């Protein structure tokens, strides 16, 4: 409370209420970010670090991951991790606990995209390619979520009883998949679909679960396309007519960490795009 005094007379008093229990502060957040060495995951890593949190970057790309961790300083470590491996994800979570004492947020951004039709000039979609996409995007995401939720049980609950938060990444392809996306769209529809049941499963364990469904974002995945293709894609959103910026995903991810009342939700972040 502060009291405003003018000419020895009390004018008014201002009372500040700050209920720390309702929000999980980014400053106190210890996050693991899969796919954190590139693109959307990297932007999330940078935002959490900029806001005072700590991050374990979990990615297959050792060079990029180590470089990023070295640039970001003491509150970031890199742990080479294949999200599909139970052993490697468990070891990554241990590394996070050893470095920062706990895991309060698990964000899955690791993913791959392929363009392959169900039946094409070279015959039917190879089954192993289909399985690979499902394995990394869907099974890998589930693997990280389930093991992270267990690690979060060692945390001290805040006033809401919250122990941690899980944020996964789908895509607008989960809803409007295009030609050549039977594997990618199915994997992302799976991620969107598991959000509610996982949030229900983990409610009594103090863990929230939310999913981001990005539209088209300028990451290494898209910036490798020719300029005309990028130009054409940037015309697709309703408004604003441009590609999304990875920092915009990072802001949403931080909001999902902080806002204790946001749970079991899939949020499209896409400038209103509806892919044809
Ligand atoms: N960029 C977009 O427009 C867009 C749109 C919708 C959804 N997404 C989704 O967002 C996520 C991030 O995409 P991005 O554009 O930043 O891609 P990106 O290629 O820049 O980054 C993906 C990262 O995941 C890592 N990775 C791949 N397989 C892995 C595995 N098995 N284990 C651990 N790490 C692995 C890669 O090494 C890479 O660093 C993906 O899940 C993608 O499907 C992206």
C-alpha cells in the first residue's frame, strides 16, 4: 500500500494486490524445450531466457543446440535428445533437474514435415515415411509429456495446487490438411486430439496441458522456399497478410505458462488463415 500526501494532507491510498499463486512466473520457470535449437522452439527458448527463466534445450541438432546454449549463458543448457527415445528423454529431464533443481514446464516443438501423397507417380506413400512422421510428431510429443509430468510431481505446488504445465505444438494442418499431408496432418491432429484427455488425466496431478496450432511461420522450414513461394504463402492469412514471426509463438507459449486458468485448450495462432 502507498499513501499519496499533498500539502500535509492525505489525498488517497493505493493498495497493490499481487497474488503470486495464480500465475506461474516465467522468472521462476524451469523449462525443457524440445526442438529448441531451431525455429519456433528457439524463439521460445530465447523469450523464456529473456524473461528470467531457465531452459534445457532438447534437440537432435548438437551444433545448433550447443551454440545457442553457449550464447544464452548460465540459465541455458543443451542436452542432445531424440524425443522418440524413452531413455534419452528421461536423461534430458534428469539433466534439467541436476542443472536447475526442477522441471516446471515442458514444451514440445520438435517436429518434421514431409510432403507425400497417399498415392503418387512413384506408387503408394511409403509406410516407413508415414510411421516416421507419426513417431516424431505424435509419439515423441506424448513421450516427452508423460515423462515430464512425472518429473513435475517433485515440485512444490503454488496456491492453485499447480506443479507444472505442458505445451505441445500441433499445426493448422490438424484441421485443414492439404494435399501431400496425410502423415503430417494426422500427426498434428493427434497432438490436438490428445490435449483434452491428457489435461483430464493430469488435472489431479496439478499439471495443465495446452496446445499451439501455428499457421505459417518464417522458420528455417519455410525460409528455404524460393522467394516467390514465400510471397505467395504470405498472402494466405486473412490479416495481417504476412508470415507469422516466431516471437509471436514465443509470446503465446509464455502466456500459456503464466495463465493458470488456461487449460485443455488448442489455440490457433495463424492470422485467421484457412488453408484451401
Ligand atoms: N514453421 C511453421 O510454419 C509451422 C507451422 C505449423 C506447425 N509447425 C510446427 O512447429 C514445430 C517447430 O517447427 P519449426 O518450423 O520451428 O521447425 P524447425 O525445423 O526449424 O525446428 C524443428 C527442430 O526439431 C528438431 N527435431 C526434429 N526431430 C527431432 C527428434 N526426433 N528429437 C528431437 N528434436 C528433433 C530439429 O533438429 C529442429 O531443430 C514443428 O512441430 C512443426 O511441425 C511449424
